[in-house]
């Protein structure tokens, strides 16, 4: 989702593609809700403190202090925290194909992972692997120090991490992974449509047509897959983008409302308060004083 990419501009550390790193702590004040989405990049989340609730495919769970979550590329996933969770975490998002593009040796070893023939286990912390914990602690320390050479260090540590995962067989082989179902592909098309068109007037019929379903069947399908109605999801995505604009200070509230697809300022404010628990103005002041 675009807001996840946009947050790179405001986090403590970020590196050029193909590795992006977020350190999230301010959001702990308000909590976060990331609706179901997907991306081709792989993602690793390490909880520093607090709690996070996640869903990857049909798997649901709670992460706490020190837990590690690996999200394979192309997997539908969502996450949420609440103010009382006081969640602080960092996540690493990397394009594995580009990551190994000029490295023939590692490229060959990681090809099954790149092609989706193997899938790394999601809850890596369940294995209590000292090497994995050491590597991610090193990455955490690098982020805090913010010195020259950080990008190279993280790049090298990611190689160590993936090497350890492959060596210890922390993955499922293709024969253990169910084939991608038609409904997953249909949902991905709809989510991509929303991501690319949230700023225009999106109708339920447009979304149903994207999925190739009737409106009635599409509403049931979407709610079953994401836990939200299509319009609830659309508004959540629009508010995510609005939050970024408020944090970055790129637009005033009226401009932002219209650029996020809301036709009326009053309706935007109501939806924003429902989703975040505060008004757009107060949200802005919380970040900018």
C-alpha cells in the first residue's frame, strides 16, 4: 500500500531500494491498523516492545516483545496495534530478486524462495534461534546509531539471516504449500485497484467489476476475505494516506481531503475521527506541536 511506502520518508532510518527499513514508535501513541494488503517484497517485523496483532493468509496471531514475523512476498496480510499496546517495532522490506540481482552465487541459492517454490515460516521467533536473534539485534543497534555504512551493514546481515534460515530449513517446500486460489487473485486485483484509484470517486460497482462478481456476491466475498466491507476498506486506505499527508505537512486539511477521494470536508473529518480517534487538526498538532 502506498502509505507503507510513504512512511519511509518519516521514519528514523531508510535505505534506497531494494531494502527499506521502518522504525515505528510514534505510531504507538495512536495505534495502527493496516488493512489486508500484499506486495511482492518480503518483509521481516521485529517487536521491540508491546503487542501487535497480525494475519497472514488464514494464520492469525499476536506478537510481543522480541517476536519475529516473516512475511513472504505475495502473501495477503494485515496488522493492528492499539494505544494501550505501546508497540514499538522495526520492519525490513526488501525485494529479494533485486537484492540478489548482481550476486550469482546467492541468487542461485535463493531462487526457490524468489520463485515461491519455498516459503519461510512466518513465526521465526518460535524457534528461539540465537543466530537470528543476534542478527536482528545487530540491525536494531545499527538503526539506533545511524552512522555511515549502515546500508552496507544491513545488506550483509540480511544475507546472514537468509543463510541461517536456509541452513536450518525454516521453510515449507512447494509440495506443502496449497496452490494459489482464484479468490486470492481476485482480491489482489481489487486491492491493487483501490491503491491506484483511492483519490477518485470509487463505486461498489467498479470494485465488483474488477473482481468479476455481482455486487451482492462481491460484498460477501470481500468481507469474508478482509473482515471489512469494500467501502470500509476504501475509507481506511484513504485515511492512511491522509495520515501521511498530515505527518509530512505536504497539504492543508481541505486539499488533503479532496486528494484522498473525499467529496465533502465534513464527511472526511467524521471518517478520520472514527478511524483514528481524533480530528485531522489534532492529529497534525500531535506530530508538529
